[in-house]
C-alpha cells in the first residue's frame, strides 16, 4: 500500500480560514477542491434549479394532469436503500401534492430481477394503475416500458443510472445522465431525482392555482429520506448532493424525521440528535438493504412510510434481525470467496488484474457486499456470482461487481459484451459498481474476457493500492471536541472523511476478539489509544500509519482514539 498526501492549495486554505472557517477544516476543504466559503453554503436556495433537469417539467405536466383526473399512480421501485427511499419520497410527496391514489410495487430480487420487466408491467396494470413511475430504475427497461404502454399505461421513468445506446420510449424520462441534460449534478441519486420531480410538480401545481387558498406543501420534510438514500447509494457527494445531505441531517438532528427512520436509529443503537453520514451509510442503510437482499424490500419501504411509531418500531426490529442474518451469511461467503481468490495466484505472485468468483452455495442477495470486501482487500475489480434462484433460470448466474479507481465497470461490461457476443444476458450499473447475468456455462469466457480488458486498461500504478490522506495531524488538534466538529460535516464518496497520516511509535499492541489489533501509539510525544479492525498481523515498533479520529465511548466515558485504516512500511 502507498500512502499519499492530498495537495492543499495554500490560497484556497487561506481564503477559507480568512472567511472564518476552522483552520483544520479550511485545510481539509481546500484539499477537496473547495475554494470559497460560498461553496459551503448548504441553504435550500443554493440547490440546482429543477428546470435544468431534462424532463422534469414534462414529468410535472404528466403528473399534474394525472392528479387532476384522479388517476391511480403506481411507483415501481428498486430493492436497495436508494430505491426504497426514492419510493417513500415518491409516495409521501405525491400524496402531499394531492394524489389520492398512489401505490407502489417493488420487484423481488430473486424472481423478478432488476428493473421494470414486462411481467412487472403486467402486475402494475393488474392493480388498476393508470400511470407507472419508476424510481432508481427504468433507463434500461426498453421491453418493460414497451409492454406497459401496450397495456395502456403512461410511463414516467426517473433514474440516475447510465443509459445504454437506446432509451426506452417512455412518455417522459428524467435522468441527469440522458443525452442533452444540462443538470450539473450527474451524480445525484435516484431518490434525489424523484425529489426534484416533486419540486417541479409543486411548481406546476402552484402555476395552476392549486395552492392559492391553502399553504404550500413542505417538501423539505422529505429531505431526511433524500439524505439517507443519497449516502447509502455511495454516489459522489458533489456540491448539490452535499447540500441535500446537509439539509436532511439538520432535520434529523432536530428531531424532524419519519417514524421509521427514528426506529431504525434506535435499532442500530445510534442517536438521531448526533446523526452523521456514517449513520446513514453504515447503520440505517444496511438494515434497509438487508430486506432487499434476503427478504422483501416492502418491509423497508413500509418502515419508511408508516407514521405509526409502534408499527415503525416493529418493522425496524424485523429489519435489524434480517441484517443480523445477512452478516452471518456474508461472513461465510467472504471466507469462501477469499479462499477462491487466493487459489488463483501463488503466495509470492500478484492477483489477476480482475477477479471473478463463483460458488454454488453463494447467496445472490449478498454477492455485492462480498465483492466489495474482496475488492477492498485485494485491490482488484471483482465480480462475485451466485446461481439464480428464479424458477426456470437455474442455469443462470447473477453477478455483482465492484471496481477500483481507473476501471469503469459498466464500460468494461459493455466491451465484454462486444468481444464475447451473447455471454452477457443482462448488465448495467456505474463506474464503481455494476451487475450482470450470464449463463453458468459461460462463466470462464466472461472471466477471461473481463480479465483481458482489465489487463489492457490497468497498469502497475493503478493496481497498487493507494490511500489518499490529509498528512500529519497537528498535536493541537488531537482533541475530543475536534472529533465532534469533524463529524458534524458532510463526508462521503468523492468528499472523503479526514484521514491523517504520519510516522507513529507503536508502544504496545494486542489482539482483541481474536481479529482486531488494539494499540497504544505515541503521537507527537503523547500516548493515544488506537484500534485497527480486522487486522491480526503485528506492527513494527515504528510505522507510517493512516488513521481517523474517533470518540470511543465506554461506560459513559468518551476518549479520543485513532482508528487505523492503513500502513506503509
């Protein structure tokens, strides 16, 4: 591993500090491309205007007309946290704006697979819907949209995934990544796209005089859900996404959040008044995602929709139980997957340029998490496959992939499809995460083709794991109150949380729970506690470590601790 130090433009850091930003925060922000205090303004008025999002006005017209007619609306959601929050935002928001008949349908991961399929369209029509709205899916659903329209449904596609060469022939498409869209935030999550559609719809209804005699609906009450879905989907936190998340966090911390989110905080033993992006990404998000992986995401969506605290509590406990089951399955799969991966190369050799792993016992709902863990451990683009459990599809393998910097996974799959025609039955995704379906007999062809693409696209420097850091921590900032200051900020994908790096003396070290390294470190002459999770190998007496600041709480006492994440020997 190579530890790198981010460059800090001195003029930007000075400008931010002169504007009243904490000196350390000024340095951290400058290293992440922030040049002025104005860029840190998270006011709602600073959000990108909805009219720059292609299709949003047309979507507002379609929905306003449907509401006026009393049409039945059905949202088709994805089965991850982004899809669940987008669905909850859509149902809640449309009801707030006057839609009286709004329902939803979420595909079963095993039986239906991803996205709007012809079978899903038929189920939507059978429910009596007039308008079908996709959230966090639909941009690749050409056949599903065609079938829905043949059944007499109007189709509104809201999505954020990258489109293929052809777009579905929906009445309206709202997707910042579609051709001709000038919306600056190409990284907005699916839940963010749906929120913007609601903003456009409210403006259209205002134009039609709908709210002249009554207060305008407060769509900002939906921002806690928008923030949760945005962080959990690991989209890049550009300026607009940071504002959405910051606004959501403010409402959560002040106690203004849906009953289901509040119950999920309790199930995760976290406190809403001290909420941060870590809570969304590693506490609430996994509990919602677990329903889509192992059970039915309807549980997650119902938890986010209910206003009954008792029902929310029961659903949150059920989701927490499913997540515990997911952890057990994941641990077993991860161990097997690591053994499979290590069998592909000798101990003194480097791993292949890309990893493709399959075991008949793998659970298809957990392959994405395991791929992510393997990618982090071996620093290689990784696909993990499981046998399909869908009736009649037992010969198919469903794969989920995670990538490293410099290897655009969806583009790589597109090239695999061209070089090995017919091997990829279905595929889609982003730069860093993608999914695909192949026939089991084509696994080796897929593996060889993807590995060849990786060999061509990746070089020695990109195949070496690199960790960007913020350099040494000045001793004056080694304080508990600074931990609280840092945790109040919005960090995440593309706007990485602070990670410091320097030479430290290792005073003592011991294993705890047989798999974590508990440390006593000397930082600038002062002894400080440290922990390196999932590390068992001992450290030398002095090492260059990358670490985060955290507050470790035990029996009501808080103390500063270094959370070690990497080392360069």
